[in-house]
C-alpha cells in the first residue's frame, strides 16, 4: 500500500486519519472514484495530490502553493490538492527524499536540498551568480533550468517549475556585517545544502547546518549566532524577535524547485498533467512577483520591529566567495560551468 510511512507521519503531526482505501501504483493515492475531467467528457479517476513544504502559513510561499491548489482544482474535476505546510511531513530534505521514494507526491525545497541526488541543480545557488531577480528567472526558465533539473529524473524527481525563495541576507545577534571579516567567529545557520555551507565558510563564518523548523529556538537559545535567509522567511518566522542585525549581503539567489514524483506524474492522464504543469508555471510566477513586490514593505516592517539594517559593499563578499567557484568547477565539470556562465551572460 502506497504512502503508509507518510500517512503515519501526518497522523502523528496533525492528528489526521486517512481512509484505508488509499492505494498506490497506477492509482496514485486516489480514491478510486471517477469524475468528469477535462478530457472532452471522458471519465478520469479522482486523484488527491499530497503537497508538502517547509514554510509557515504566513509566508508568501504558502500563499503561492495555495494558488497552485486553487488553479489545479478550478481547472480539473478529478484533481484535489492537500497542502501540508510548516514541515508537517518532514524537513525539506525528508520531503524530497519521500518524493524520490514516491511516498509524497509533491514538495517545494531550496535548490541545494536536491544536491543529495545530483549536484547540477545546486549551481543556481552559486554566490553572486545573478544580477537580480529578473536575470535569475531568465536563466532558470530557459534551457539551463532544464539542464540542471534533468538528471534528477534518475531518482524519480521531476521539476515542474522554479518557485522563488529569494535573495539571501544575513542576520545575527552580535554586530552589523560590513565586511567578510565581521563574520569571523560567528556561527551562522545554513540549510543542509553544500553550496550554502561552502559559501558561508568562504565568507569566514562558522556555517552550521540546521533544519528550518529548529532555527528559531536555536537563535533564541544561542545555539547559533545568526542565520541567512530571504527577507520573506526572516519576516514570516519572526526572527526579528531573536536577532538584532540584518545585513543585506545578497550573497545567493535561492530558487525553489517544485518537485513531483515522476512515478506519480506518469500515472496522471495527459489532461491532468497539462493542468498540473500550467498551474505550476503560473503559481511560480505568482510567487516571484509577490515576493519582489513585497520586499520594500518587509524591510520597513523589520526595521520597525527593531532590527538594525545595513547594506554592505558587495565586492569584498564577491571576491571572498571566488573559492566556491573553484571548488564547484571540480564538482560540476568545466564544460557545465562554461555552459552556465554563457547562459548567465546571454541573459544579461
């Protein structure tokens, strides 16, 4: 029976119970009933898509996922989306593992999380790779985005689109970060992603991987001095309550690949796939636009909450992270790095 492990985890986390009739294989966790779909009056089996992500309900990410749910359900009579936010069904690493195992249908996670399966998709998080949001979108929505995602199919992970985690900045409880030297001796939480860890280490911090769900308590108790995240995550998680300084280092653009189990995807009808793909593309752009439009207000709110905000000169940080490129040329290969740099240049 498909997804027993996931169901047990959900029941423990949120007190839900599930019908014993949930099944796997070609039935894709659906109810076994049929309903009118989009296929010119043909009947399609009802399917429930289980979708996990790590953000709180107050985060724009959750809002965008709910847009995806609405789009799917409005355009298909046979598809229902069940959303599990706030790491209810595991950490980002665990959710992507469960997608790979076909124990979870869909999940959003930072690009670096996927590098446990293939390194290429982590290249989107190389430090100071993109000039800004639109530049990143142009690269990821083109052939290079497909090039990064394709190897994941070998592990049953299909990428439908790239949502946006945003541009990452550093907060801490000790001092403003004006130069990389100011990070010396500070323990900074990073996601469990090699590129993020190596970037913070290159900047002189003590990079400390930690699940996002554990981070607030870690900051509150002083387990780590600081963390780095996009503004939306900093605000939604109320890190201003336990952090005094926000430094707009902008050291990484962090894409959020939207992953679906390829086995689950192949079990959908052509019409259902079309609905899901279109909703994925539209919801990712919704997330991007909302995130960008919201940043100025987020900065104002964070300052009003008492954070001291500074924007350091980027060039010393860019220079300090060149060693990351040297390391990952060995990881990705010189041919891929040349392709990536060409795609970045062409998008300017």
